[in-house]
C-alpha cells in the first residue's frame, strides 16, 4: 500500500493515462474467511441455545449447514490532492489512494435437531 502512489505516478510519467480494475486482496483471505466461518457457526449454536432455553430443550446435532456469504473485493478509493509543482508557484491536481480495510463478512445458516 505504501508504494501504490509512487507506482501510479511512475506509470503516469511514462505515458499511461488509464488504469482499470485494481482490486485489493489479502494473501491470507482464505485463512481469515475460514476463521470467520468457524466463528459464525459457533455464534449460530449460541443463538440456537438461547432460543431453545425458554422451551426447556437442548440443541442437538446440526443437520444442515449452508454458507450464504458473498465475496467482495473493494475497489481503490481515490481522493483529489493538490500538489505543488517543482516551480513551487503552480499547483496541479492529482488523485491519490485513500487507504481502508478489507472486511470479511460470513453468513451461515444452520439447522439443528432439538432434543
């Protein structure tokens, strides 16, 4: 991320004037998504236990589990920034990168046998 602006500036300097379809991803995405799924399944069981506690029942085995997640790869967000030219008296407008986060959202549905 710290090299993105310099990379884009270098590309513009050599004549490239359009850059499309930049996506930010994590090399640990699959691991983080797996961890999020496990947490979502644990949360589903805790919620099921809350629901059945008022019925005097217990949560049994899971009979179906489905992952309803959707992957989202954020596009870079740019913001206008005024920079001073080498002469110091003229300003030119350029866009630079506004950093953010990659959020991993997992949605699961679990059906349990009630005992």
